[in-house]
C-alpha cells in the first residue's frame, strides 16, 4: 500500500514545502503572506489555497527514473517498492506491507509526559520522546519564547482567529513543557504520528512526530540525526542513562556520559524526529479526542482533528504545516470525548459518560446525532471502527457494566451517504460484550489477530484485562 502511495506521489508531483523537506523552513513564505493568505478562486495543485505549494515533474517521461528512498542511503526505507528497468516504480507480485508501530502515551513520565514508539509485534520499545518540541520554527530553541523565536508553538488559537478576521497575527505563544499529560495518539499512512496533550487546567497542544528517519530534521546541522533509539537492544528506552536524576539531552550527556559507556537512548527536547507542536483551543479547553482525516490530496499528509468536550467543537490542523485550519461545531448535545474518522471521511464522536453518538461529514461540513438504540441511549466511554466500517462504542465504566454497542451506518448510496443519522440508517444494535474479569471496561479498539484476515473489536479494562467481541456481521 505504501509503495503504491510513493508511486502516485511521484507521478502527480506536487507538494507543499514543510519542515519535512530538507532545507525548507516552515516560514518559507513572507511573514505578510502568512498573516493574510491571499484568497483564491481555484485551489492550487495541492488542493487548497495555502502558500508554498510547488509543482514538479519526475519519472521516465521526464528523462529520469523515479527515485527510491533507498537512493538517499542505506538508512532509508523502500517499503516494498522496486524500480523496474524502465525507471517506473512497481510493487512486486505477492508483496505485502505491514506497519507494526504504535505510539503509546505515558501521561505522567517525568512529570511532563512522554510517548513511546512501540513495535507491537516484537513488543519492544523502539524510541521515547517528550510530547512537545521547541523546534517547530527555524528560529526555535529551548530559550523562552519571545513571540517569534525560542520555544514557541507553530500556531495557536489567537493566531487562527486573527487570520479568520484578516487581522495581523499576534506574537506566537510559548510551548507548555510541564504537565502536558499526553492522551490520544494517531498515525497516518506516511508513518507520521500525532499526539494530543490534554494539559489539564492549562494550554493543550498537539505534536507531530516522524517515525521514519527520512522525515526527521537535522536541526543542529551536525549531519546526523539526534533521536531516540534502543541502543543496547533491551527493548526499553533508558531516559536517564547518566543517572543525574534528569531526563537526558545532548548537553547533559556530553557533560556526564552514560553509565554503561554507550550512546544515549533519549534526547529530550533535542530530539530531531519531534517535528512540531501546535497549541490547540483555549486555555483549560482540554481537547480529548484525536483522529486523522483526509488532507488536501489523497497521497499527502492526513489532517488531525481535535475534539473539545466542553464546547462540542472540532479543530482541524493542516497535517503538513501544523497550522490550525478550521473550526467546526458538532450538533447540540454532543460533547466529544473520543473520535474516529471512517473510510468515507465521516467523523464519529462518542460523548463522554452518557449522551448521543454524533457524526460529522468532513467533506460536507455537516453533522448530527445518530439514532439512539431502542430502549435507551448509549453511554459511551470510547469508540472504534471495525474492518466493515461499523462503529463500535464501549460503555462507560460503572454506568452500564461491560457493554458494547454496534452502529451500522446506511452506506447504500455510496460513501457520501454514510452519515449514519439519516432515516435510512439502521438503529444502533446493542451487543452484549463478554464479561471482563476485573470489573467494567471502557476502552474499545478494533484489532487484527496475527494470521487472521479479519478485524475484531476488543475491549480493555483498566486492570489490563480484555475481551474479544464476537464478529461484527
Ligand atoms: Ca543532528
Ligand atoms: Ca535500551
Ligand atoms: Ca540524565
């Protein structure tokens, strides 16, 4: 799948310059352009009106073979794609690509919050990062943010609102470093990961990570990537290798080397694979749900959506630049605690602790409430999709016992009719989940068992217990 994406991207040949492109600063456009993006009648080849979109041509038709990522060196990945003698890219017969990486938030690690990059097949921790970065801007550093340089966020709510009013953007906000309390995570098909920092009672943020070396940024220009890895191969990341009681970074390990004599495994705020941090929502807004929806073009980065339970708002972030893109409001009565985006670009939102199942069609910018099940309402704790694009909701712990509901949207008119709350929608079906041994369960996810072609919803209890729910059809 990934190989096909690489080929498409090269054939169509357009992109927006971002920090992911070597040497392309995020503020490549003039400051005035950023303050007031020019209106446009026709979207650019990237599919929007944002500045910085470039068009280029590649491939045998242009006299050169398509590039492979491995052309950049032995550390790059091709992920199944090969180049034939004509210079075209192709996927070999019987090739199969699987991505076995999860990003798992550690809410209280070091009192700040970290995220672990984890191989769920080998069950080994591959890397660990703080869930914010001071390197969003080319002028970024760990010095305090002065509005333009230092540890500033790439974007924030006041700047977004100012752009909407076509007013000058105010100075940039600082990144909150402590008490970030990361919660939800999501990975797009390019391997870019996003983590939402709840930061209870203070400024929430979202941070983007590169899970492939080619997408990281050599910020200190030492011609190598300074980034977390499991150097000693024990399947865990040591965050204080020199035993000074502080999380490691480059300077502290240089001053006092690791006790085991090996290279450090954790780089703190110096990690060059933590790409950008954007402040989201108002202070104390505590956005919860995070899901990835379509970007401007099918082969480009996905756009993250953040859900705010308090006001029922959804915030859309540009997956390439990290700028806040739009703000939408769910139907009245919807207070999204967890969200997912289905294959038809419909966002589904579970209201915390009792309330409707809500939906929002990203393409149509319209939403509503799904019909409540006969004999009562759902009491959602979390939400997931299965392989058949059914919506699954886990019951809130302690309210209704270990219960799951399945909602099957009406997709009879194709993908665009799948808004689920219309008259033709089937009512949500209530499905009994297996009892979880150690009490109620509130977390639900769809998971694929190794060697199995199907995806089954599974519920997890806070004690670590779990239950598999019977097949969705
Ligand atoms: Ca470097
Ligand atoms: Ca290790
Ligand atoms: Ca240390």
